[in-house]
C-alpha cells in the first residue's frame, strides 16, 4: 500500500449512498485498466461514507449494496466503477501527453500552403504557445485539432487538409501496397477487380501525399493509377 500523503479519494455513489476509499491516483487508474494488483493502488482497507468527516461505511450497507463485507472486494468495485480524483501533477502529465498527440496530428495532416510541406513539430508547438492554445486532458486529441488549427492561423500560414484518393493497383503489387496505404493514410474502401487488380480509396493527410505517391510508385514501378476524389478542409 502507498502513503496517505500521496493519496486521493476514489468515490462511488450507489443506491443513494456514497462510498469512499483512499488510493494512489496513478496506480488506481492502472488497476482500473487491469495493469496492476489492487494492493498496489490502495492506501488503506477502510471504506468510508465521508472521508473528510472520518465516517466509516457500515457493514450492513456494504453487505446490502455490494453483497459482501470484504473491504478489498468493495474497494475493487469502487475503483473500477466509481470516480477517481486526479492530482494536479497527473492532470498536467496527461495534458502534456495530449499536447504531443495534437502536435503529431497537425504535423501529419497540415501543411504550409506557401511551400506545400508540413510544418516541423517545434514550429507547431511554439505557435500553440504563442496563441495560448488550451489543451483539454479529458477530450481526445482528434476532437481538439480543428479549433487549435484555427488559432494557429493567427500566427502561422497553415492548411489542415485531408485528401481522398482512389488508387488502382496492378494484381502483382496488391500485397505490398497495403502497408504503404496504412502507413500514410486510412483505407476507406476497397474493390477487387476481375483481373486481380485492386481499387482502393485512401484518405491521406495533405502533408503526407507526396511521400505516399513516392512509395507506391516505387513499389509498382509507376504502374499505379490514381484519382483525386475529394478533399476535406478542416
């Protein structure tokens, strides 16, 4: 078990009752994900109604609501199905991780419209800092990119664009083409032709389009056919 000084509250409200335990923030989240044992996350075996007031939950309530008086069994349920307080340090940690994801998405999907090539990560990060871009640690990176790119346009020439391209790959190259398409984009649809060739629609970040064409042309010795279907501006 961990020290009380490093603990936060995990709380579960059930059938009109509140149950609280003391846990290590990061280790409780790891237990919730099935990565570690329960004992590594717990600060104590006590189940409370209100930790701040020092009020313990009654054995009757535990038995009636959880079907057991075993504190560890109840603690496991509280962590897995309840809410875990996040420390300031942990919030900052996941916010920084989310920031890295967002920067990576922008680098992969955006480009400088003046040069047609992606902005480097450091330039994106500096621009985000300059415009005061806010990162929400509770939202996924994809849902935040659009608003952040809009802010970046105040200080950086940037185009966030996805292109949808239809490729027709000769039969002898279809196997090798899959890793290339997946490396640079997202396969939306595929259609096998009678002659064994493959027509595949791929959504590609504008900044990676040239690299995709280089690799697929190298594989097929220039025998691939392509057609721009549509493009999405974000």
